[in-house]
C-alpha cells in the first residue's frame, strides 16, 4: 500500500515529502464551525487525540492550519487577560505602598481599580465586542491609568493636608485645584486612544472606542470616589506624608532644578543630539507583518508552522481564480495549458507548495489511465484530453461523483481555481512576490480574454497591513492635532502649545529610532505605540504648565520663580506617575505575543524618555524663551483650572509660603 501511495505523484509534496519522509494528514472543518465558539472545543479534542497518539507511538507530530492558529491565539489571549490584570495590580499596589507607606491609600485605590475592571469588561459586553489581542490588554491599561489618577489625587491631598492639617479642607482643595486639570490630562489620554476610531479596522476601532470612553468615565469615578473614601478614613499620619520630603526624589528634583537653572545649554545639546540620532534611526525603520507575526519564535505553534513550511510549503492559502468568460471555457485545452504554465512559473518560488487544480486532477487521471505509471503524470495531450474529459461528470450540481471537480470548477465550467499553500512571509516579501507574479499572470492570461484574481490569507493580510500602517501614521497625526486643540483650550497660546508638545513629540522620534536600530519593524502592533504614548505622556506637560500658570499669579509673573516652584511641587507627581506607568506597561513584556511584548517595551521606553523631557526640557524652554511666551492669552485662557481665591490663605502662612519659594529659586 505504501509503495502504491508513493507512486502517485499527485500526493508528492502534498501528503508526503520524499526527501524528509514527513507525511501529512488533513482535517477539514465545517464552514459553520470556523467562526463559531464551538471551534475551540473541536480543536481541543483534536489536539487531545493527537497527543494521545504521540504518547502511544512516540512519533513526533506537528499541528498547524488557520483554524488551529486562531484557536491557539484565542486561548493565549484569554490566559493573558487575567495574567496582566493580576500583574498590573500587584505592580501598582507595590509602588503605591512604596511611595505612600499607607495600606489605607493602597486599598482605597485598589477598590476603585476593582470597580474599573468590572466596568471595562461590562463595556465590552455592552457593545458586544469580542476579546481580541488588543481589547484583551484594556483592563490592564485601565489599572495603570486609574492608579495614575489616584496618585495625582493622593499626592495633592498630602500636599494640602501638610500645609494646614485640615482633612476636609484638603480634600475640597484637591477637587478644586486638580479636578479640572486631571480631566484635561485624562481627555488628552482618551484622545490618543480615540484616534484609532477613524482607522478602517474593526479590531483597532473597538479598541479605541472602549478605551477612550472608559478613560473619561473612570476619571469621574476616581475624582468622585477617592475623596469620598478618604473622607471616611483617618487623616494621614506623618509617616504617610513623609514621601513629600523624600531624600531620594527630593535629591533628584534638586538636581533637575540645578540643571534647569544653570545648565540649560547642556540639556539642549543632549536633546539636540538625541533628535539627530532619532532621525537617523527613523530612516532605518522597516515595514513588516505576517499572519503569525505576534507569535514568539520559540512558541510551539510557530515551530509547528515552520515545520509545515519546510516540508510542505506552508499552510497559508494562496488562491488564483481564472474566469474564461465562456461556458465550458475552463475545459478547453489552451486554458489548461496556460494553467499548467502558470503553475510551473509560480512553483519556481520556494515559498509555494505544490498546487491543487483541475490540471493536477487531469494529470492524475492520465497516470491512472496508464495503470499508475508515475512517468505518465503530466498534462494529457490534446487527443488524450478529449478522451479523458468524457469521463468527467456532466452535471456538476447533482452528481455526487463530481465533488472533487466541484472544488475547482463552477457549475458552468467557466471559472476554475488553482490552490496553493504558501509560507507565512513578511509583508514586504509578499509585496515583492506579487510584483513578480502579477506580470507573469498577465503575460500568460490575456486580460482582454480572462479575468484572473489572486487572493489568499497572505495576499489579503499584506494589502490590509500596508493600508493599516498608512492609516495608523495618519492616526498619530490626528492624535497630535486633537491634543493640540485640547491644549489650546487650556493655554490659548500657540507658542505655549508648541513648547508643550516639543518635549512629548521628541520621545516618539527617539522610540522610532530605537525601533530602527534594533530592527523592530513597523506593524500594527508597534505603530499604535505612538498615539498611546503621546496621549499619556502629555499629561505631565499639562500638570506642570497648569501649576506654572498658577504660580505666575502668586509671584506677580516672576517667570523663573514660577517655573522652578511649579517644578518643585508638580515634579513629585510627574515622577511618581511616570514610574507607575513605566512599570505598569512593563508587565506586557511577559506576554507570549511578540506584538504585546513590543507594546510594553516601547511604551515604557517612550514614557520614561518623555518624563525626563518634561522635567528638564519643558522648564528650560520656559526660562530660555522667558517673556516671549508670556501673553494675556496664556495667563487668561478660555478655561481656568485653578481657582482665583487667595491661595496663600488656604494653603500655608504667607511667610512660610514665600520662604519655601525663595529656597527653590536659590
């Protein structure tokens, strides 16, 4: 039996590889199961059967195929959804306790985090959105952003409480002074995510909708719930507000203030050098993308896929449809010759498997006619073809014996298809292959006489990826415009908007350079980093500039004193929240998906760089440009954040207040 099978050339390269001795078994799933949740159980049962066979026979077995890959992906996403939530909560809680030394502060924040996670999952269910590789990370993102809001509120509350020791007044002042500023920072973050809504991709659009809505809703939850909770607990003890005098972070801020005051040229030189390096690395960025691009190279599913590519050409469908525009035109000998010629041409590319087509069926029929002689496996001659075709079923719709031919012919025998399997190649490689194959198709099949369509998972994915990357770059531009418009509401000064955006755009360039130098390609899972990071990092700029404008009123427009005093007070929150964000996004590094890993690494890197730019470059620009940035529009904006009441009366005695400012500016 084995010798008979090996003599049948139609199976060579399809069901067995004569060189490696690998054999293939195919399982076809019912179409109704492909997009149904029951597919997961079906695939799991098949895998269990395969594992039992492996255990019994000690034979190495590899499993692959699009239904299998999709099922493995969904199972990994489900597992990582809970893993990321747990890790992000543990990281956030640990950092908060390290900062505030208060279980009450941590537990109060975690209570809000728990409500937020339920709210996010409820939103996904409300919109009937499925858990995907992107929506699966939303709960963890929410944990990070909610903790960021809680840190802003707690830090300001401790500042106010330390100044006068009144808990109720402190909570009232927190809501009054940073409530609207926090709304603006959350709005900026939401706009960064909302930029994905305009992308013509369902997965990204769902990600943008759910995230942007929840960021605003959860801001309201934080600003309302946390002060209420804090009003019921005991006031902070001295050890709880000791972090405001932290020697470590205080020393960092003192060094930052010194550099901003006396070494601005050094700051500009380093920033300028990084920009030059950034554009150099930016020019080295490459576009890529594969169907299983997010799998790590040591993942079993990826290893199995490579086995199929090395032994059978791959598992990714590559289909060619030939419309002859004539009834029975697919059976004419000239058409069959052209199909055979096209098959031979495509098979010169090592990325493709042996094809399945009407021509291969006729070759097999010819071999069978000559009693299985393997040397006769070739396209029948014109005379042989006429004889062999008489055995083909006449009724393609009702004849059960026509099931094989119906896979390659329509009922009128006008349209036929050629099926290849191919390797999962990067987008650029796929584009290169298509640039070669398309002219070859046109040279063999006259476009005036034939309509030839080339499709398949790889082709569709390559076209979609190129289109998606183009739109994602546009989304970055949209995010910049939307955030700039938001800044215009706050500061009403074009020059101030420009100054505030520079320290947050340069880190994006540096991150792009890191991608270029390290070979991380531009693909959907990495390009989204820029809009997300911009929306989050600009929060620090808004907080700092809001405090700076407030200080200008208290110091009678003394720019240097205002800039440094604002840095001294806002600097703690900027550093705290940046650390939480960096470490929070770092949890994605443990993902089994390469794209999610890149998301964690790149966003963490961008936010860390942006923190240094916001505490070093932004104050330096304010001091260097000095009165050129001062305008009535900036000091009297469309929207006022801080209340105009006498701040010295509600915070600390005037003498102590001014004394602290003089120390900062020394």
